[in-house]
């Protein structure tokens, strides 16, 4: 099986190496009513899209290669091209990744999970147990990587599944399927709730900021929560229907969870320091939004100017390098810095630079005009639904980060050509990038639970397809409500 996967991966790269330059040249040679700079950027975008889909090289290197090609071909100066590497959202990425790294390093996330799971409410029935696991995945992935959240919860869930298997409990395979899917899906849905929950949110917010829409941390939560909470509830209702016949011994499950909790060591200095930095960051992230809601515009403007989200994240991250855990070590070290997801950080910088070129050269406007010529503004409900469901299914087979980077500027161009306020449709598209549930390759959480070998691919595809459609319906409905 491993050999077959590696062979597919190898051939995928070969296809990408051939297809990317071939299609890029074809796009450039095809006559279009475009400026030379826009035509070159279209060709570069095509090349990058194929490289991203086939993962010939790391995603970030593809983005930087595309920007570098734009400099070499005279579209933009090197100074202007790479300004995005210093974008405030890059700093927000770095700071939030540092906080998440400390949480995982010292086990603060596991302590939170076991403390919540050990509550008797979550141990009374199979659906409550699934709610316990999925709620932890939902809440934790708002602040740390959905990959790390899923990886942390998987061993706990597998321990309970194994216990049920040993007792030969009926319908255990169905229960195993849904408890594992609930963890992965809830981690993806929860990540969409906050600005720092997933890279696509930060990337989308970056594009919106370039268009003059500066959304703060609390505003994002207030707009996203109705979508994500409704989607989470829909998932639980769906699962409850499918496991209604499953029964288990409440006492045995309680013993397992509580023994795991008892094995936790006393809260250490590293956890306390991480909790201090995290609490401070969340307080300062939410504070400007509170001032705005209370109508104190002077305070709001002062806070946004002097302690924006990016600086808060960065200072909280730096604080972890200053707070000691003992006489020799601080909470984070240079080794932890090396472990950050630099691929995503660089991908954002390079991706935003490419997005700017797509808009600046008029390419986004050109593509937008072409689409707008066949789509009437009266078809806004249909248009929003098509944009959202297209994003969901596109991210099944490609990186959601790369997909948002590629298509957000084009959609901005389309909505501008149609004279529509682009904020809410683009917001909906950004959220929908986290709603790919069908395939293991769609998201790391899906891949992690599929690796447990307890989920047949056709079962994941079936449940995931339903959740894709439900997600598209929920996001579209709430976005249309916002627009009105």
C-alpha cells in the first residue's frame, strides 16, 4: 500500500513538471485582450496552480517561485514584489504558531481535553461521548492547529474503541467510524471560527484588508460562529441518527477517561506560563472589538493603531521566550522556533504577493468581466452558492491555502465587476475553504483519522459528501442573511 502511494506521488510530480510549463506557455501564446504584464501573470498563475495541485515542490516555494518569475519577467520590482513577506498577518501567523507550539509542548491542550471529558455529562451515552470528543476538537482548533488537535485526541478515542472491541459490543464499527469522523470534522469546522484558527482565515483577512475591509478579531468570531456552530450541530444530529442503536457500559468508559486524567502530572510551570501568554493574547485580541461594540470609537481606533492583532500575537509569542520554567530554561527555546510551520508562513507571504499582482495588473478584473458577462446580478443567490460549493469541492483535491490564494483575487475581481459589495461573499468563500470532508487528502485531520485504518474510504466519502452539501447550504444561507 505504501509503495503504491509513493508511486502515485512520484508520477504526480512528473505530471506536474511536464504540465505546468506546457500550460503556462499555452496560456501566454493564446491571444487575449490583456496587457502584457497581465498576460505574463496569467501564465505564472497557471504554472503555480499546477505545481500546487501536484505538489512538485513545497507549496511555499511554488509561491516564491511565482513571485520571483514576475520580477525576472519585468512585471514588478523586487522591492515591491516581496513587501508581502513583512505583511502584518505574517507576524500574526508567527505569534499564534508560537502560542500553539507551547500548548502542545507542555500538554496544556491534553489537560484541557481530559478535564472536559471526565465530566459525567459526557460519559452518560454514546452520543454524549462523541459530543465530548468533538466539542474539544471544535474548541481547541480555534486556537491551535486542527492537525495537532486531531492527533492529540486520536489515541484517547482509539483506546475507548479498542475496549469496546474487546468486549465484543455490537455495532462497534459504526461507533468507531463516527467518533473518529466527529473529531476530524469538528476540528476543521472549529478552526474556521477565529482569525487564528486556520491559515485560510488569515489569508482571506489579508485580501479583504487590501480591499479596505479591516475585520477585527471579535468581529470575525461574531460573524463566523453562527456558521460554525450551526454546522457543528448539524454534524451531531446526523451522527446521533446513525448511532441511535449503539449501547455501552457507562462505568467502564468513565474509568478509562478518569484513569487517564489521574495520570496527568501536576500543572507545571510551562503550562502556567503558556496559559498566561495565551490569556493575555485573547484578552487583547478581543478588547478592540468590545470597545467598538460599546460605541467607544476613540478607544477602538487607539487600540487598533497601537496594539493590532499581529503585534499582540508576536508579543505573546516573545513573552514565552522570556518566562522561565526553571533556572536554565525558558518556556520556548530556539529549537521550538525551528519547529514552526514555516512552509505556511512563507506560503502566505508569497501568496499575497501573487494575489496583489493578479489584481494590480488587471487580470482579476479581466477574468471577473468574463464571468460577469454570463452571470446576472439578479442571480446573486445562485452565484454565492456556486462560489461556496465550488470552493468546498476544490479543496477536496488541493491545498485549501493555495486554493484561497489563487481564487480569492479572481472572485474579488468578479464581484467588483458586478458592482456587488464583496465582503460577505468573500467571507463565505474563506469559511468554506475549511469545509472539505470527503477525502483523506482534503485536510490533515481527515488524513490522520484515515491513518487509523478504521475508516473505509467509501464511508468517509459518503458522510463527507453529505457534510459538504450541508455546509454549503448553511454557509450560503447565513451569508445571504448577512448581505440583506
